C-alpha cells in the first residue's frame, strides 16, 4: 500500500496540472432563505443531507439541537413540495444509549435509497461537548421501509470507524457520509482527520460495499481527495464529481473535481460563493444511469448577515454554470 504522503502528493500534483491546462468553466452559487427550517431563535439546524424526491415531496434530514456545533444534536427531517417551503416532520433518530459510541450526539445525516429501502447514514460521538472537547466521530446506519421512518439501527454499527493505524488520514475521526451507486456497488465517500491534525487538514476517503448495509471496505488509494471539510459528491456522466469548499490545498479549493474512475480527481470548474456544508438534490445518485449532471440546487448551513450572533440554520442554494 502506498504511504499517505505519496498518495496525497500524487493526487495534488494531478489536480494542479489539470487545473493549469484545462479549467475554463465556472459555476456561481446563489443563496436564499427557506421557510420552515430557516433561522429560529434558540434552535440550531445544520449539516443537511442530500435531498431525495419520493412521489411529489422532497425530503431532507439534518442535525438539530440548541448549541452551535453538531456535538449535542439529534437527526430531524423535513419535506417540501418545491424546495423552498419546508415542513418539519419530527425527529428521525435520537441519541444512542448513554456511554455508547453514539450516546452524546447523532448528526450530519445522509441518505441512500437501495433495494426498495431507505438507509440513513449518520455520525455519532460518545463524548459530551464542553471545554477541551475532542470529537471521536464514527458513522452508523439506520434503515426503514419509508422515508418517514421508523428507523432501525443496524446491529453491525458503526459502519465505519476511525482507522487503528495512527499514520492513516482518518485515524482520529470519520464523518459526513455521501453515497452513490456505481458499478453495482455502494460507494461511500467521507471525510477523515488524522491524529494530531486540525479541522483544516481534513481529507476525503472512499469505502465500497457490495450491499447497502456493508461491510464497507476502505479503498487502497485513500485519501482520494487531499482536502475538503464538507462532502458533496454526485455521479456525472460515466464518472464522479465532487464540489470542494474552502478547506484544502489552494489548487482544489472552491472548485469542482471530476474522476472518470471515481478515484483520481482533477479540477474542471471554479466555484464562486459555493455552499457551506451543502446537501444537493442529485436525482441520478442511485440510478447508475450515466446521465448525472452538476446539481442545480440544494440546501446548506445559512450565511445570512449576523450569522455569528445566531444559531446555525438552513437555507437554499442554486447553481448556475457559465462557460
């Protein structure tokens, strides 16, 4: 297996070279308020999932609590007929048993639709938030026959935990699942942080399974992207694309990357004013249709003026591509 340094350096060089030669396109992101899950005194909503459509309704899941971080939260969900007006439906997933790996918080959910069922991926921590807090995040799965629930946690949880090898990029924590179906398998992109590293040194990894419940096996090329604090991935044509925010090497921040094989990513777009911890509507995410495109809209953590004086909330983003 290649060392962490060699893999990250190889990906970085490929991205930088491609960026200098071929990037000619730009996407611009606009932001607007939503009803029902927007700013609300004393309420924190953040880290929305990707969005799915079931019959005539859009569904989204998110972290909800009373403090700004997601480290004392439960998972809630909302529905909408148009992506602008949302109705909060209730809690989807409570905290786990006290003292368990998910006993202190469950947050940053995402959704997979497969085998006629709904698979809710979520992050859990065991440590209570407070002074000197250091997260110990792992990722679990709950399953339901309906997007409305009820949700049953898998007995095999956590589905992905931090690596036992201190030199691995994800030896401290794993978080923020994003799923696609590809080549008849379940591709699970996530972010990880190495022991001794800070949030600004977060990188992205990939694990693959034959079945939606796992077991998920880390790809030998990890980390597949040497940066990014939020994971937003989608099928694009016959490959995979990822939108990168403000975290990581300058060659890839505020960009869209593309990998024909889903592993070796190169820059294709610059992104202006990209979403903050966004979840997108990705209608081809689980279809293997080969028709996936850049997502046109989604929801994110809100960025209205004065956001530093209020708890996080959810707003909408829309994407416009320019040649």
